[in-house]
C-alpha cells in the first residue's frame, strides 16, 4: 500500500507495510484504492517446534482478505448536516467555501476536518469531492466581497442532504 493510500484510509505506516492489493497491473484501468481487493500479510505458525533446541518453530507468511475502513464510519447524519450547514453559511466575511484543490482560507475540506477531527486531510478532501460529484454540493458564481471580483463558491443542494 502506498503512503498516499494509507493516508486516505487513515492507516499508520506500521500496518501499511503489510497490506497489498490485487488488481490489474495496468494502472490506468485499476480500480480506486477503496474499490480494490486488499489482502493483509499474516504469519502462521506451522507447528514444527522441537523443544529445547527449536522451541519457537517456523512461521510462514500468507494473506487474508482485508477490508479498508469505511470513510463514512463515525460520521452520523447529524454531523454531516452540521458540516453542510457551515459550508452553506460560508465564511464570516461573506466568502463562500471552495472545493478547489488550491483553495487555502476557503477550503471546504477544512470544515470537515474541524468538525470530524479523526479524518485526515485526504479523507476530508475525498468527502468534499464525493459531495460535489453527487450534486449535494454545487458551485455558484458570486462576487467575492473581500477581493471584489468574480469567484466560484459552494452551495448545498438541500434536497440531497443526508437523512
């Protein structure tokens, strides 16, 4: 598992090294990390210990099926709606949040991390991207009150809120 994949799943470096995916070797047709088939390397004792000279015996490595953690675990609908409320309200100066990867102060993923601090930046970005792709969040053109120029900001489609 790559460091980026592990970060997306919220997995530490120690566990990451034991996780492997099985999919096509052709990267451009491989499923996203969350949809791949994952396996965890595990050791199995083979029972050939012979005390006192060889008291521990041998261990062979095999794999067991591993399911990545669900991104939405620990995010009840009430919390998701609270995050959406903050995004819909926008920033105190009248600016709207943005899903743009280059956004700094207006970055919507920061709202996710603020209200769901167990989520990594990568996970928070993925949540925002998923909401944009589903139409729950959509972009509107507006005049940024701080810069006085056109900008794009996020609004919430109330009909698609989690219930």
